[in-house]
């Protein structure tokens, strides 16, 4: 069964929408509630991004938990198992065919703006137009570039300043309230200009753009997993009205919110059918 340039397959209750584009294997995996993945060793490195739901990956010496908006790099040959939450999970995978230095070590990537790009990549995997493969490749390259910046940042400085993490958490907690730069800076105790400079250096985008991406990613999740009226989602995400939200969503995701919901719910129904 096809979905744009990608192919949809189902095995053991897991729905996989995947396609190959110019040096990448790209996929969205939908895991049913409570799914347990037996221990295995991936034959190539990849980047995994959680669109929705949650999972726990268990390695030889530790376990790591990941929820919506988090990501991880998985080196080839890293033996691990996984258990998925009572809500299941939707995961985007970016797997380059060549070697990528940013994927050669296991790393947790949290709150780094990856969710925005992951949602757009997932949308292109479902798109049916001729430009979808090129767009998907572009988002995959952006994700790898963001991963490289993040991993290199860890190597240079170890951890972000604690106040920067608090600033990002504040933006997430107020996704529908359009918090201003000055308000964020005041809350974390730094000058707005300093916050703007450090935030962009670590996250690759301005505070305002990061907030817009969070709003859109949150709205996309709500649309995909529920029946809340689109006008309500628009208001809760901080948009002036449904018309403004629809224009913004279509411009950045490529399809209308109504179509996005229809396609996501169709795929979800398929994910829980017995193959």
C-alpha cells in the first residue's frame, strides 16, 4: 500500500511508513499501546524523534525514557530493547546510508526544536505530490544538521546553562500564550539581549521562531490524536482564529489541518488492525 513516495507496511501491530530518498531511509513508526520491542542490535546508525506518546529504551547498563518532542541518536550495533507507553508512540526515523559523525555516539536530545522538523518530515512521507521526496530530503538534512550542532555543543560545553533550560521549559509550558522575550528573560534572570543571543546559538533559531514551532507542533499532535474541534485547537495554540491557523498550518506543513487529521486518523486505525 502506498502513501506518496513512501510505502506503508504492518507487522506485529506496528505500522511503518517508509521511503528512500537520495542517501536516506526515512520512516514513521506507529507503535500500539504497551508494545514491547525485543532486544536487537541495529545494523546502521539512525536518529529517532518522538512525535507523540512515550517509550523507554533499555541498554546493558541503563534505561532512558523519551516522550513527545525528545530525540536520540542510536549508533549501529547498540544492543537495546524498548517498551512503549499506554498511549503507544509515533516515532520518526532518519537513517543516512553513509557514516554520520553525529550519530556515532548514543545521545539524548531534549527540547532542541527537533519536533518541528520531525512533524514536517512525517507530513511529507504522506504527501502525494512530486515534490514530496525533495522536501523530505531537505528536512532530513536539517535534522542531521541540528543533531550535529547539538552533539558538538555537548562536546564543547557539556551542558547548557541551567537558566537556558528553564527558558525553553517556560516556552513549552506556555505554548498557547505567546510569551514575550522580555517576560522569558525576566523569569530566568538574564538580560533579553543575552537570552536572545545564547538561545539562538544553542537552538539555531530565535526565541520567537522557536515558540511558533512549538505551537504548531503542539497543534499537529492534538489534531492527529483527537477529535477536538479545529477552532478550539487554534485558540488553545494561540492563533487569532481558525482561518489564521489554517493558513499558517498549510503554509508550513503543506496540507490543511482537516486533511492532516483525516490522514493521521486513517493511519492510526490501520496501526491497530491485525495484519
